[in-house]
């Protein structure tokens, strides 16, 4: 049996389909199917079956997937520990952050990082979902919630303020709304992927009954929609306040805040290049503090 084939089985188990597994592993579907066939042939057992709900593992497949998971965790743990022992201040560091944080808070400070650490290569991964630091999907994460995983070390970066905004054209046409009359206005909403966020819950409650012609999980898209004059919504103050075409409609104290946290796996927190990336992120947030 080729142990490398087990990762293809594990990917199918985790994603539910050959196509999704191929995307996750960055290979084509034919490669996934071929490696699964080779694995089943080598162990002389059927490991996967196709159902109306997608690809499912057989009982033998579940045993193989558990073995694959243990192998993957052992390899990832070894890789983290070896990286943690690397004293060089060079190489790649992958930082993940929400889209607007990456664009408006971190990216402007890249020149100073490149000047201070010319041998460091920063990879900035914009993600709507939390990347798994234990699996090395990223080395450092900026998250809009406090990390709870035992394997992660975390530090608070900032408290993020929000407010309600509309375009100047919208206010000129529809008037400046009070918070107790939002249901009479056109409101732009966040989609259900952000259902647990305090700002979405606040907006849904305050604007209950309002017309909602547009929803998104992207703050950049929401700001562009507000700027177009189609309606009003909640936006982070650091993002919306610099926009000359937008009007702040309430004090930030009226809207729940969010905490920003920096997270890193404990195996990597003392690695020089990872620490350099962590200090870069912390410094960028410190510089942006008056806007947050």
C-alpha cells in the first residue's frame, strides 16, 4: 500500500466528492479517482461508494481514513516542530486575514516589512473561513473572534467599531434615518454565513421589516453597494469613515463591537520568521488604532 494514497481517501471523506477533493489537493479529478482505485486494489477492499448524497466511505474506508488522519497529524506535527527549531529569519510565512483587514490594515505596511526583513517572503491569504493552523493552512491568523483551540497561542490586537452608513446621495433623497425607523428604509444585509456576528444580529433586529434588496458576506462589496446609493448598512468604521461619499448615521457606541485577535500555533510562536510576521501584524494594528 502506498501511504500517500491515503491522503486522497481522507480528502474525499472530508469534502464528500471527488471534485471537491481534487480542488482541495490541487490536482485534477482523474488523479483522485486513479489514486483511490490504486488504494482499493492494494488493500483488496472497497473503501468508497457513490450515493445520492455524494461519496461515502465504507466501514473499511472509515478505518483507512482514521489511519490517514493519524498519519497526517503526525506529519504535520513533525513539520511544525522542525519549523519551530528553524532559527533563520528568512523564508516564507503565510498570514491569513479577512479581506478588508488584509487590504486596508496590513498591505499598506508591507514596504516597511520588506525593508526590515529582505529575506522574508510574506504570503497574505485572504479567507472568509478560518484556516486551520494545525494543518499549516497558514502560520499566523488574524481573526475577528478569540481563538479557543488549546494548540493556539493568541493575543488581542484591537477592538473593532462599527456604525451605520449611507451614501450622501441616499441621504439627500430619503433623508437621514433615525435608528428607530430603519424598517422604513432600504437596508443592505449580511448573508447567513455571518449569522453569528453581533453586527449582523444588531442590524437584523433594528431593521426588522425593512426592504433588503442585496445581501453579501463581503464587506468590500457591501461598502461598494452603499456607495452606489442603493441602501444603508453597518460597516467597520476604519473602512467607511475615509470614504467621502459616505455618511455615518449613528455613533459607534450604538453598535456592538468585535475583537480582533492574532493566533499562531504554539509550536511556531518562537520561530524567528513567524515572530517577525506576528510583530508586523501587531504593528499594523497599532498604527491603525485611531481609525479602528
